[in-house]
C-alpha cells in the first residue's frame, strides 16, 4: 500500500470524514466542511507528504526534534499545522496515525472528537 492509500485509510476510519479534491490534492473533511488533513504530492516542492492540523506547540517540537520527517507547510503553517514527509525511508505509521487523530481532534466538534478518545 502506498503512502496515499495508507493516509486515506487512517483518515477515513474516523467519524464523519469524507474525502474530495481541494486545490488538486486529496483532502479529508469532517462533516464535509472542515479540513483536517490534505495530501501534498509535490504541491510546492519535489516532496510527497501531507499537511495536518496540530495542537499548539506540536509543530515547533516536531520541526526541532525531527526536521527530516516534518516541515512547516505553506499557507497553513502559520496556524500551527504540521507537514509530514512520506517520501522518506522509514515512515512510522503508528506515530502518523496519532498525528492524524490529533489533527481530527483539533478540528472536529467536541462530540465527534470524544469518539476518538
């Protein structure tokens, strides 16, 4: 399974999530309105990854401790979103599952977010 398919599976396992293209990339929405993850296939560089919402302080922590796997994405990075490279040798899908779930919790209404806890 490639990176997009694995990411898709992580997103779609969450309550009331749908997928559609946004700005030419697969993007996942909660209740068809709020974006929490977007795929980035060489969107503004030559890398493959995704962007996701993140709790306050997480972006800085990940960029400081592991810049080979994480980056500040354009457009949404100033809001604390995290970019994740998928074109690296070792992708830790267990960790990325938690990042996707954290992104969901950041954006989802409290009633939906509570279903993930």
